[in-house]
């Protein structure tokens, strides 16, 4: 029997990760940069400070802030803006940032930094 394995989407990975954060009572915020908007709304959001490529999730730990750009396990595309944000944020003294491929990698990243 030949069964095809379907990889979870990025949204499914993010929902799994968010469920884990909630289960562990770890405070977080999702930055909703991925929405599609009109040209007018996009310009307005940019003026309001929405930055292209900013990581999906900000996780608040007692002594540091973690930033996670969550991607699906395979086939994900990383933009130059995402790379720049992760590099910039990871250089901060009080923060760490990472591009994680799947909920499991994101959970491991959090566990290593608690």
C-alpha cells in the first residue's frame, strides 16, 4: 500500500506551537505580518510601523525575549527581510532569535532557553 505523507502547513505548525505555549503558560504575541491587504492598507500598516519580515512570534521568558520565525518543515522560503530581522534580534543582549522549521524545532528552541 502506497500512502502519501502530507507535511503540515506553516499555519498548522504554528497552531501546534501556540497550543504548546498555552499549555506551558508561556506568554507570547503573534505579529500578523502574513495577511494580504490592499495597496492602500499595506501603505497604512507600513506607516503604522508594521515591518516586513519581522518574526512571527515573540515569546516572553523571565530573563529574555525569544523571537521565532516559524516555517514548515520542508519547502519553506526565507526572505532577505526575515534573515535581517533574525540576525539583528539575535545580536541583542536580552534576546535570541531563530528561524525554526516546524513546531518541534520551535519547542526545542524554547526549552533550551528557559
